[in-house]
C-alpha cells in the first residue's frame, strides 16, 4: 500500500545502515584471527628459540625422539605450542557455538518481533483504511454543509432584499398615511368651519325671528290698546298684520312675522337679505 510505504522506507534504511556497518565485519574478523594466529606463532617461535638456545647451551642433549622420554626441549616447546593452539581453537569454537546460539536466539526474537510488527502494521493499515474512509465521509459532510451554508446565505440575501423592499414600501405607506391624515384634518376643519358658519346663520335667523315676533306682539298690543289709530299707524298695522290663518301658521312655523307679505330676500324696512344657503358638507368636504 502506498500509505504504508513509510514503514518499508524505514526498514530499508535500517537494512542499509546494518549493511553499511557490517560491510567490513568479515575483514575485521579475519584481521582479528590473523592477529591471534600471529600472536600464537610468535609465542611458539619464542618457545622454539628458547629451546634452541637451551640445546646450544647443552650440546650433550639429543634431539632424537625417544619414546617415554620428554627430554627434547624443541619437541616439548612444539607440543606446548600445539596444545595452546588447540586450546585457542577450542575456545574459538566454543565462542562460535555461543555466538551461533546467541544469533539463533536473536533470530527467533527478531522473527517474533517481526511477526508482532507485521501484525501491528496490519492493524495500523486497517486503522489507516478506516481513518481514510472516515475522512472521506467527513469531507462529504463538509461539502454538504458548505452547500447548505451557501444556500442559506443566498436565502438570507433574498430575505434581506425583501426586507429592504418591504421597508421602502412601509415608508411610502407611512408617508401616504401622513398625507391622508393631514388632508383629513384639513377636511374636518373645513367641515367644522362650515357647520360653525351654518350654526351662526341659524342663530342669526333665530335672533331675527325673535326680534320680529317681539315687534309683532308690540304692534298687536298697540292695536288692542288704541282703537282710533292714525292713518300712518294704521298703515303700519296693516303692514305688520297677519291677514290669513295660513300666514299665521307660516309665521309660527319658523319664518316668523318677518316674512309676512313681503318678498323673499327683503326685511321689514325694505333692505335686502341674502338667502340662507345651507352648506351641506360631509366630513370629507
């Protein structure tokens, strides 16, 4: 797997390091053995030279081997050297066996470690695979959330535009309401002024009627109290007299004696009176 390549790279690097470190191990081992062999040979040569020196100092001694006798120093030195060499080789063989056992033990331990590492690597690979799947799921969820947020942003922008439009419409409606309120106030004031003018006219008419009625009563009282009236007073009496029941009823109905036998628009003294134009205005003008 491409994701587990770091483990392979680490293993390759460790192998390269071990190979680099152990590249000269055989040469070093050969030099060590050669040094040991050289040491043994030097010791044997020293023993032989020592034996030769003892033979030269004692010419009567024989260098011929005689069974049962160990009087030959050269042979004894040679035997001693061989025995030392055999002992050294045995020690080396024991060391080799020991090293081989240690290497076998290390091989078993490393095999077990490798098996554990492989199991751990398989577990890590499985966890990594699950992690990749979870990451893919989370990425899909993130994409879905991003799309949802984009849609919400567009919806919020649309709602914001609608709110601005509604606020403008509300401002226009409030402005129209203010204009209508001012117009209604003006129309109401005009209607109230017209009604007030109408009421003033009605009051003036009522005052005029009361005045005429009081004059008529005065004329009637004057006629009843002075039967021999002068022509001028008789003319005034005739002018103020109510000549028919219909006219009397008319005077009582609300027009009063001021209307009597005169034309509309004239008073008792002959002055013109403007006709009462009742203004019929609604509250809206």
